[in-house]
C-alpha cells in the first residue's frame, strides 16, 4: 500500500527476506527528496529456526557466540547485553526467528551465559529446550556445584540441564561429595553442594525455610548420583545443627559433619554435640568449633538502662530535636535524630523512661506547659512509628519550669527549648534495719516525753 500526498509518502509492504527489507529501506531513503517525509512500514517474515539453537563459548581466545537465536527483538537485545556482561568484545548478533521452545528463552539464555562467566570459561549449548553446560578442565568441584546447581534451580520450566565437569587428570580418586550450608550474620542462608534427588532438594528447601526465614534461603544444591544412602539424613541433621548458631557454616561429607561459627548461647556447643550424637550415633565422626560471643547473647548483650540513657544523651549532644515555631511538628532534620534514638531504644528493651518537653519563658505559662507536652507526645509518636516498644515510656510537659539557661538571651531561650530523655528510677526504699528500729519501744527520752504528754491535761 502506497499513500502519496504533497509532502508525505507512506509505504506499507512485505518482502520475502530481511536482506530485501534492509535493501529496499535503504534505497527508498536515498531516493526521497529532502522536502518529502517518508514513512516506511516494511516487514519480512521471520525464518523458522529448527532446532532453536544458541551456543556461547569462553575460551583462551575470549568470549563469542558460535550460534545465537532469538524470538523477538527484545530477546535479542537481552541476550546480547548478557553476553557483553560476560566479556564478549566483538560485535555479535542473534537471528530473530520462529520456533522458540519457550517464551522464557531470553531468561534461560541470560542465566546460562552468566553461568559460563561464573565458571571463568566453558561452553553452554541450547538445542531447543535441552541445555548442556561444559565447565573448563580443572574447575574446582565446589565452584562447579555452585554454578551448576544455581543454573539448574533457576532455569525456567521446560528447560533441562546437563552439566559436565571434565574429570581431573588423576581420575583414580574423584573428589568426595560435599554439602555446605552457610548462615550469614544478616540471617542469609546459602546452600550448595549435592543432594540425592529432586525430592531431596525440595525437602532441603522446605526444611531450611522452616528453620530460617523463607525470604533468606538461597539454594544452589544440585542433584547427583552415587551419594551414600544416609546422605539426606546427614544433610538435614547438618541444617538443624546450623540453626543453633548466630552465624556460621556446616559442612557435610560422607565421613564427617563439621559445625563452625559464632553463637550467643553459652550452652550451644554442648547442645549441638548432644543433638549430633542422638541423630548420628556416638560413634559417628563430627567436629564442632563454636565460639560464644557476648555481643550475640540476647540477654548479656543488652546495654544497661544507664548506658541507654548515656547513648541517647550522646546523640543529642551534637544535634537537637527541633520543632516548627509554635507547633509540635518535628522539623525535617529531626527525623534523622529520631532514627538514631529509636535504634538505641530497640537494643535497650523495655526500660522505664520519661520524655520531657521544655520551653522558654516566652508566652503564658499554661500555654508553654501544653506546648511542651504536645512536643513530648510527638516524639513518643515518632518512636512508635519506628516500631519502638513504648509501653514503659511516658511523655511529660514541663513548660518553662525547669530552665537550664538564661531566658533573658536568645541563646539561652534556644537552649531551654529542648527534649530530654530521662530514666525513671524506682523510689528509694527504707532498709529493713531502719524499719525495725522505728517499731521498737522508745528510749528514756522518748518514754519521758511520752509520760509528760500523758500527764498533761486535755485542753
């Protein structure tokens, strides 16, 4: 279809190949006069690619595509970006065609290309939905297990992975299978190594999510054959032992379970030993290297109330919670101070504390009391918004009654306008000995005074 007007030519057409499409578009663009706008919509049928193939290689010559196919222009751009991140230097292209085995082709290709880069070399080949990953000779078994397991776990449905690690030059003693779970101080759990079946891997995933947080478990363990018959039991036992730690690592091999890390429980080492002996038998070999750290102890690590008060005072020493003039609305700079104070109070647990609001002497006394109370309550509300437990914290307004500077100067008035955090300490109690003495019979002086009082006639 060709539409012609005085200053515009529109052409919609279909040609039989992409080469013809590019040639015609170039010829028409060159032939069009400068004062005529040219609108082209020329399409070409996409070729049918069978099998739908992609082969990406990293070797001693660098990174390259031996073959690349894509189902859309967007897919092609995603694949080429992934190859660029993996180190490809030369200009590469992908053929856009029909016959893709899955709409997730781009995602699968990105993951596979990244896997080759993580291995530091090798080849990945797609033939429709079959994916073959070949690691470079000499790749460490642990690295191969990590990369292959991650790829196997993240590949979209339909795609099937075959991962191959070339045997070491001395294949007489193959590497022993290994399962490793790591718990970071932030609570992230990374699981790698080998499991006996797909069902075993799902069991490990579910068990780890139950023991730790479901959002913090990252599983890259891969399915392998030839594992010991009790491998699944040993793996789950190791994960259970890891849950006793604040951070650490558990390593499972056919002849040992090793637990290493830090804990805030003094009895953790003994508890782990009892647990492993119960699950594995006392004759089974296991190693425990667990360190107690007081900072991780949820009780011993708590600061004292006095320390909490001092930390809040230190925060306010260089900065001040300010309010908009004549109101209880905290200004923009006060939010950062409230964040720091909230962090301290979250570590302190429930302590009795008062938030005291103070003003200068300007304005009526009643108004200043109300304003100072409103400001103290505003600070309390800010702490609640930051998820601080405030059931043991009171807000009180003192108005102008407790100045700490001269209200006759602007500097002094600025100093008096303040928020104070103060511990509420228990009232002193009369000791037992003093209380008993007060109950004893009065002495001679007391008795004489009592007798005189009794002898005095009633007026």
